């Protein structure tokens, strides 16, 4: 089975997807981490977020591997561990610009399909149910109010020792939502056959249970 989980920034996708994969013994693919790694590489190389040609070159040569260690996703890019760096506010600010380009997306989507085509996988992102795996057996769309999502992102950054204000996070999240849902290629939207889960008042454990219940009903 392919399980597609989509939704806006900080809607709980990553944690839910990882835990669902763990409980089912499935593989897990965080496609946002792929776009984030590419963005980090662009920053390192001084490549402009609008330079589609050079971004494509970077995307094609990008070496990525993912492992789960102690319940956390470890991302290795070109031999370097970048798990923390790809979540920095600097990367968050640029990632929706980098991921807007159709040719960049084509390269990334190709890799995502190769990873997931055999099934037994939970894939999370923005366009998984609509574009990457429209044939997925289960599609979930996680959402929460912008205020709740800003609060979660703020707390997450604070735990990592990054200081920011709640207002800053709310503005960043609203800005990214706008770019992600208004872009021409593969905009963020709920697939018609996706099940909507509003996570505003749910705990992580409740979110995971809701998805696992859906899996049981499909199986
Ligand atoms: O964790 P968070 O919700 O902040 O975002 P993410 O899932 O790490 O994704 C970061 C960004 O990558 C998104 O805001 C999108 O611009 C882009 N992205 C995308 O375009 N398509 C995907 N399938 C996944 C992410």
C-alpha cells in the first residue's frame, strides 16, 4: 500500500507520517526534506532561488540518503549530515521559491516515484496524493489553523535553541502557504479522494491513531 500524507507547513505531517510508517513497518519518505536539502545546497553554492537551470543541475547531482535513528529522521546530503541545517529559518524562507520551478520538481518527483513505486511506504509532502502518487491506496490531508501551526513551529524552534517570535512564525507560515498553494505547478491542495483530518485540537498520538484507523479500514 502507498499512503500519501499532504498538508500545509507544520500541520503535523512529518511526525505523523514517521510514526505511522514505524507502526506499520513501512518505509518513510519526507519529500519536504528533499526540497529542503536542495535549498541548502543552493545556499551553500550561492545559487539564486530563481535560477532554474542551475537548480536543476544541483537537483540532478544531489546525493541524498535518509535513515531513522532514535525516532528521528537523519538526512545525509553529499556525505554530510544536514538534518538540523535543513530546518533552519533561512532554508524555510527559501524552500518554497526553489520548489516552485517545474523542471526542478520533475527531477525530484522522478526520484520520489522510484523510491515509492513498490509500495509499503508512507510518503508526505504537498503534492503526493495529487501528482506524485495519484494511485495511492490511502490519501490523507492534514490541516490545522495557521495560529496553531505557528505555535507548533515556534515551540519546535525554541526547543532547538532558535529564538523567534510567534508573530514571526505566523507570518512565515502564512507566506509559505500562499506560495505553495498559489504556484502553477503542483500547488498544495487536497486531492478529491483524500481524507481531511483537522489536527488543531489533536495530539500526535490521536493523529497517528486516526491515520492507522483509516489504514485498517482500507486493508
Ligand atoms: O515541515 P514543513 O511543513 O515546514 O515543510 P516541509 O514539508 O519540510 O516542506 C518544505 C517546503 O518544500 C514546502 O513549503 C514546499 O514549498 C516544498 N515542498 C513541495 O513543494 N512539495 C513537496 N512534495 C514537499 C515540499
